[in-house]
């Protein structure tokens, strides 16, 4: 799943205070999308190597 938080701080804190998750939207990701996100994260962290991503 991919979640996006509420963008306005007042809405965000109100959701937290009421015991709700402060999400604006969410959607299911495919295996390919998850792999792409993981690869991009590893690139940002400087940890890309030739090994498979899903070990």
C-alpha cells in the first residue's frame, strides 16, 4: 500500500487527536511499483548493487 498524509497541519493534528490515521489517500501498488520505489530509495541512499532487490 502507498499512503499519502494529509497536507494541512491542522487537519493532520485533528486526525491524530481523534485517533484516526492522518491519510489523504491510499492505493495498492504492484510488485513492479514496489521494486521501482525500493530501487529509487537505494539510489538515494547510495546502496545500489547488482543483487536482487527482494532477497
